[in-house]
C-alpha cells in the first residue's frame, strides 16, 4: 500500500500532470501557468507546439520531447531528475496528458519510485462533448480512438454495443465518415452527437440519429478533430439482442452456433437449451429426431 500526501515536503521532485488548452488559450488555469514557470523542465508531446503556448505566456522553462515514439528511452532520464529532487511538468499537445496521449507509463514509473504525482484539473475534449451533447451523462464510458483495422474495430463496437452507458470516442477528420457508418451498422439507430473544433472559433455540435449523422458526414467536408458521443443501449435494445433467435426454429438455432461460433453439436444444443430455458433433452430431440 502507498499513501501520497501531495503537498507535504518530499526528498524527490514532483511530477506534475498539466492539462493545456484544447483550442482557446484562455482556458489555461493560473495554477497551470505557475507550475509551467517553476518546474525544472517541461516534458512535451511536441516541443514545437508547446513552445508556441509558452511564448504566448512568456514562459522560458526548458523543454524536452516526450511522445509515443521516444517515451521508453526518455523515461529513465526523466525519472533520474525527479529522484534527484527536480520537478517536471508533463504536457500533451492539448488537453489532459495520458488520456489518449502519452503519459501513463511515466506516471506508473513515478509511483513505483515514490515520486509524488500531482494532477492539475483542466481542459478535456471528451467531457466538453459529453455535456454539450445533451445525452445522458450519469454513466459514461470513454474509449478514445477505435482500432484502425476493420475486424478489430467491428469487434470493439460489438462489445461496446451492449453497454448501457453513453459512449465517448475520439476520431480524426480522415476517418470520421467511416467510423460513423460503422457505428450505425453495429450499434443501430441511436441518438448521437459529434463535436468538433471545441473551444475554437468554429466550434460545432451536430446532434441527431446515427443515420442522420452518416448523411451529414457524406454531405459535408470533415475538418478538425472530432468527439463522438453515442447513446447507450436501451432496455428494449437489450431485450431484442437477448432474443435474437426468436424467429429461428430450434434446429436453425443449433446450426447457428455450429456454423458461427464453431461449437460442437453437443455444446450448441446445450447453449440453445440455456437460451430458450428448455430441458436439454427437448432441444436434442428437436434437432436430432424431429
């Protein structure tokens, strides 16, 4: 067990996780600016991008790159500085580090070496999109970017399709049309909203059904990064999914499991009996005898 008292004196430095604006520079906090000014170094996803932010606020703290392709080799040198007593701020290009951005690994390494990890509150695109979508937000599931490979993407959507929670995804302008089509295909006709260019001049929400947004995407040029907010499955949809076999005769039900789930006839009969809440012998008889 480990207990961290974030603001008591430490022999080591502190790793600060500092959210940065997702568009509007006025969304940075006074505390974030203070931390960026006083740490020994800032580890940034893209030093060129972060340099623009620092120049705007006249911050001269040195930068070092920390991104998806060098995070493993950068980790130990950064940890050495933290253990020696220096404090470091970790930032991504926009929003909260480690949320669909690099950061998880160095946070874990810091915790393992008893280095305090202090996370500042700040801008986050997914939460802005969720609240602005008008969809239920009592329970939600943040996924981030769906897999690029078609089979993996379909498998994830199928898995998520049973969730009652509102679903949150990130998507690029290059894949938004395809992703909306996949959502419509695998999650059915649900309420959905997309948000783009959040906090910027051309901020836009599009709300409707999955089919309506597919049509919108086909008719409009996709620009900016997108957040997709999808209504969770309803009780009625769960019931429909649960009884997908209603229109199948018992032999067809058994054959489905043999053909699509690669079950033996014995296991398929057992599963059909469970699905239909029937004695196994009754399913066996309907399949083998009748």
